[in-house]
């Protein structure tokens, strides 16, 4: 089996211990044909290097941003390859959304039996204008701002709780107005944070009622309007304990294609799978759609 091992050495506190990374390579080396690549950022270097690659499996060792890079690499260039996620980030939302865990023991066990693992074929989200795919989520607003402000050492040290500490220091969310189009239906909405999800089920490691399935051919837009920290805290409780719908304060829309336009308010930070993108300004649009059954993942 020919394997591309993609490692982000800056992701999460686990990769601070070289022994874990060395152990990963030791398990694969000798049993398979393995090439290692150390990921630095979304500069495009990895795409230039492997656009004519021929791999059976891409192993993503890092956080959600590393997974996103590997998803785009596979879907654009390594179309016959499957993806195996070895979570080593601060939140590892992608693996939790797929129903997996971030335990080292479980990850190493998977590597030992990589040629016998089960496969699932998942949907992906696709940003038309940027020609980029996402496995997990597109996030806009307050939580995207918090993600941008939280530096790597804080994330490495505290994981998901590092973001919570940053929220306590930056506790002034704002509301923005958007025009949301879902499969042709148009809604004018107020948003504190909005997520368009392909796969989702945990907030950190906390299970929520917002379970988004990755094999239904649809994306889910979930959002809540809040303009102060108390309302934000209430929205988190809603998110954990109550299933959103189109009529509740916690809105939940499901569809195949989404168009989102910022109609008023400050420019908005946004990201896909935790990877920062240029701010949205008034009049800017985000167009995305669900591409069904596009990615094979080893589980």
C-alpha cells in the first residue's frame, strides 16, 4: 500500500512529543511504502508537489485544518486515495463529528491495521467561488473571530478550553444581518455566529442535540442571534440541550445549496474547518453546496 503521511508539527499538544510522531512512522514503515510531508500552511506547496501523485491512502496527522488540506488534496488530485484521520489538534471536531475519538491508543491501533479498516463514503461541502472543499464546517461571526484570536500556544496547552479562555477575554459579540438562500428560498436573518455544517455532533467533547449527518446529501445551517455575553452563554445551552429548527431562537435550516450575503454590520471573520479566510464585507456572498458521496474515509 502506498501511503502519504501528512503531518502538521504545530498542531495540538500531542505533536509536541516527538515520540508519538515517531511511533506513527515506525508502525507504517517497513509494512507499506510511506512518504512523509511536513505541512506548514495552506500555501499550495503540497498541491504543487503531489498533483500527479499516486497514493492509496492519505494519513492526516494534525487538527481540523490539516484534515481540510488533505481533503482538498484528495478531491482535486489524488482521487483514488482514501483518508485516514489521526487527530492531533486542539479540538479535533472532524473526527468527533464522524463518531470517532481522539485517543492515541485508538489511532495507533488503526495504523497497525490500515489495510483492513472499514470504509465510509461521505459528503463534502464545496465553496464554488474559492474552489475549496470542507469536511466539517464553515463558520462565520463571533466564534470565527474567537478562533482567529486564539493563538497556537494557548490551543496547544488547553485544547478546546483555550478558546473558552479567549471568549472570557473577548466577550463582546455583535449581531450581523445576512440574506440566506437555502435551495432557492430566501430568508433575512440576524446572526451572532452561523455555521454551515456537513458533519457535526460535539461542541469540544460535549455531545449536542445538533447532529449533522455526513451521508444525507445535505448541509445544515445553524445559528443564533446574540449581542452580549449572557445571550451567547444561553445560546450555548440551547445548542447543547435543544434541537434547533426554523422557528426556534436557535435556527436550523437543511438544504443542498446555500447562498449567504452580508447585508449590514461590521465585516465578518469566517473560516472553513478552522482555516481562516479573508473577511466578508457588506455585499459579499458565500456560495456553497453539498457534493454527495465524494470522499472515502477509513474508520
